[in-house]
């Protein structure tokens, strides 16, 4: 590119990769050695084999549903699937539910499509293990609580179960149910105190206290049995007479989640208890792998709905880097974030990010996801990413960002950037003009910035 040939100057036509560019915007990075699982943990290939066994029926149902494009396994479809797969209708129904929870199949309007994990099921052990962990996280949906139990009582037990799993993991062997019940009782009491349901210093009335019960008057022992049965149903536990033992899969999953929490707790920002915005800022300096670990730990400390809402609120802020990172964190959330992301696609500032997220979620190749954006949306995203680079990166990276533009020439890029109406357009163009070494290009960019600022053309 020379100063004499600005109008004919060509930008390299490369696929826009705004997430990668924004990630590079922060030069201060740190890495951690990968933690080692406890001694005796089977290798990943063996764990994946066990996970494939747990989800075998779910995979068969998912492949059948994807092939016939059934939107849902209703009564008629249940019968067809049962005949085709030589399973009972109840097995088909259970397999369908598990397939959806594990991300093996996705519903898009009236069509069932294979999820990316299903496409990678036979060749990618990591995809298999992540699918099983998604099922493990949803154990209370796989094995629903009795309908006559108050939701508040169920929620208390679900919130307390991680403590039970930690005891099982630390014990490295069978644990008697009475010991688990004692721990569950203590944790439920702690949860009520944290919510100030029991006034500080108040003494319970023995005449009104029923040991081992929750607010619904359902014995806590019965809810513990329900929880253990649910965890066994997803392959995390084996149950014996009066005792429970983590399976190798369950032991590994609990260790992974404990590691995620420890990693977040040891981070300089201590952001596991902080807001989404503070957490994202703390993660900006990490490479993608450690950042995903931090996202998972932060998500584990919150309900899915509140985490998604908080991440989207952070994405609506003025910092474009946080916007990109928020959608990276939403990729870790996966299927439960779909409804929130679809709603966000109606907001102009979030639409390009949301559309890219949805394209990946629906199984598009990451290299092709940019094709879902219109020219205007791609240009808006280019400006937004440039704003992130200008705020957090260096001048050389801002200059290289020109290569990710969808326009073929600099004049075409400037014309469309002026028309797109991004609120940071002037600042981006001024920063680019100051950074670019080509005098003619810098002059044209400054002129474009002035025209946007004054409302000219």
C-alpha cells in the first residue's frame, strides 16, 4: 500500500475474527500449569468410554430424531422411535430428555437438529465428557423430585448437594447414608442462616422442631434418597445397602468443579464473588483455556438465569472488550443461555455477537459463522472490536485490525463505517489515523472522523 494509491488500496479479504482480535487486545497474559487429577483417576479415554455407556440410549435417540427431523418426541413419535430402536417408549422418552440436557440434540423451531457434541461423539473424548458433565449438572431434572414436595425444600437440597459430593470425593470410598444426612442437615441450616430465615442468636423451640425435616415437613432423609437416586441415574454414584460411592466419572467431575472454584479463589481479583463486569475484566488477561475455567467457576456460584442476566448486562456497557468476553462466557453456559441470547439479538449493540453465538450453538463451523452477519452488522462489529483494541490494545494491533474488515478497499470501509452509526466511530477513526504509518491513509481516516463528528458526508 502506498500513499499514491489510496483509492485502489486493497484490504486482505480475511474472515473477521473479532473475538480473537479482542482477546489479543490485552498483552499482559499469564498461564498456569494444568492441575493433575487425584491418583487413581482413569485416563480421559476411559472416562469418555464410561460416559458413552451412560449416554448410549440418549445418543441413539438423538441420532434417530436428527435423522427424521422430529421436533419433539410426542406420543406418536415415541412409538415410532421405540419400534425403530427396539426400546420401550419410557426408554425413548428418558433418552430424549438426556440427549437435550447433554447437548446432543437441539430444537430449532419445529426441527430437531444434531448438536455439535453428537457430531463429534465418536471421535472427540473431550466433547463426550463435557456432554456428560452437562447431564451431571442437570441431575435434578433427569430425576425430578416428587410433585408433592415444596419447591423451596427441593431447592435447598439441590443447593446443598455439592457439600455431599465433596464429602464423597474426599472419602475416596463408600460413605454411610447417616453421615451424608448429618452433613446435609448442617448445610441446610447454614443456608437458612445465610438467608436470615433464622434470627441471629434465636434459640429453636424443641417442641416445634422435627429433626431431619425441611419447611415442607418432608423428611430430609427422603430428599437425600431422592438426590442420591438422581445422581446415580446420571452415572455419578453407585448405591449399596445404606451407603453411596462415587463412580470414577462422578469422582472426576467433583474434582474438576472443586479445581475450578479453587482456581477462581486464588486469582488476584478473587472474582468468584464479584460482579460479571469485574470478573470479565479479571479474565481479560488470561488465555482462552484458563479464562473458560474462570467462567465455569463463576457460573457455578450462581443460578443460570441470574448469571446470564448479569453477563448480558455487562455486555450492554460501554466497554467493547467486555462485550466480547461476556459472549465468550455465555458460550460456556451453553444451551441454558439460548433464550437470553435470542432476546439480545433484538438489541442493535448486541445483535452481531448474539448472531455469532447462535450460529456456533446451532452447529455452524467457527470459520463460517461470520457469514450469518449482514454487511452492516459485520461493519458495526468491526468498529466495536476496533474500540476494544483502541481501549486495551496497542497501535500495531489496531493497524492489523484493518485486515479483518469485510470491505475490499479502505475507501469502501470508511464509507460504510461512517454509515453504520456506531457511537465510538469517531474515537476509533481518530485512533486508527494516529496509529497508521501511511500518511495518505491516515489523512483519509482523519477526514472521515471529522465528517462523522460534524455530521458531514
